[in-house]
């Protein structure tokens, strides 16, 4: 019986080492993500955000601005769209806030 225990000893050591490794990895990831360790992104420092008082005020757009029209029966053609993405102050839900707008519309 003593020989049998000695033969199984490497398996037990490997199993315990694997369990400790998995536990350490789980604790490390869980605590790291759970505690919300701050990720620092240096690229945001180079971007300057204008103060909200200097942003234009967003005006409501009429619904017909968003209608494409009928394209049934038209021949295929290339279409070019120019988008201007900017910040503006707006209150679509009644609360004034800084918004990202495309061509002045939200």
C-alpha cells in the first residue's frame, strides 16, 4: 500500500498545483475587473474638448429631411455622402446635454 501512495504522489502534486494556479488566476481576474482598476489611455490627452458653452445649439429637424424618396425604377448610380460629425448642445428628451451630431442633426 505504501508503494501505491508513492506512485500517485506526482499526480496529486500536479492536481494541487493546477488547482492553485486556477484559483490564483480566477482571483486575479475577478478582483482586477471587479474593483474597476482604472485603465489609462494617453491618446485622450491629446484631444481637446471645447467647453459646452461654445457649442452650437441643436435645432429640431423636420421629419421630411429624413425621407429618401422613391428610388424604385431608377438606374443604378453612385451616391456620395458627406458627413460632418460634431458636438452640439441639445435637449431631445427635455434635458440639455452635449451630443454628438451628424450634419447638425441627432
